[in-house]
C-alpha cells in the first residue's frame, strides 16, 4: 500500500480509537460496577428495582433475592439482575466496612517510637 493510502485511513483509525475511549470503555466500566453491586447484595439492604419497586432484602440466593415490600410486608422473589440501585446498606454491612477501614488505618499507622527516657529506664 502506498503512503497516500495509509494517510487516507488515518482519520478512520483515529475515529475508531476515539469511539473506544469515549463510548465502549466507560460502558464496560459501568457494567462491571453494576455487576459487582448486584453480587454484593446482603440481607437487610434496601433496594429499588428496575421497575421502581422499593423493598428490603430478607433472603438471598445464588441468582435470586426475596424482598419485603409495603406496610403489609408482602414478600416476593425476584432475579438479582432486576436490582437497579441500593438505597441503604444493612447495618451489618456498614459495621464490616467500618472494621475494614479501622484495620487499614492500623496497618498504615506506624508504631510509635519509644521515648529516649523509656529506653534509659529499661536499661
């Protein structure tokens, strides 16, 4: 192929690369986050479904969840993929997040150095 032929294909290649970085890559990232959110659902989480139903998770299974809805506390089973958002995490999940953060802080915080007076007293 001649040099002119490669130059004429350059705008097309630039367009394809730009579409990948502006459209395809962000969508894959968003899909990954949604899948992670749906896999981390726990009992006690309050959710909103794709259809707009608000409820609280009372039981989780591999591919389905059972939610409790309304004042009558009606329970029904639905697929995990039907969850749109998690409005509030369960208390247990919040406690786990806090304990993980505390552990991370403990790991990051350096041990305090002994004072020179403490070293002298030990000897």
